[in-house]
C-alpha cells in the first residue's frame, strides 16, 4: 500500500502521516523501501500471531475533504509464508 501525502502536483512523497497500526497483533506503521507498488516507498505493517479473534490492521483517519461517497484506493501486498 502506498503511503504518503500528495504534493501540489499530485505525486506522492513518502510518509506514514496519519497511518496507525490497529488490533493487538500489528506493529507500528513504518515507511519502507522493501517493496512499493509505485515509486520507491510504501507503508509496512508487521502482523504477528494473528488468529480469527486476534487480528491486526492499518487504518487512516479520513483526510480533510474526504466525505461520504468518496473513493479511496489502496494496493496490498501479502507475502507468502
């Protein structure tokens, strides 16, 4: 999932601004260069010891200007193992 905030020209700059780890098994959201859908950076979140009742997530509070009916698109890489 790409993370960041848009520059004036609409391109993304690396940042974890606003992203949070949720659930009991998620480590803090960090800026990563290990893999990226587009560009060179992404948001990395490590989940450990997850089960159906004990899962983790990443979330972002709605940025200013995002209202009901808005579309937000994200890409997620789930590595094997």
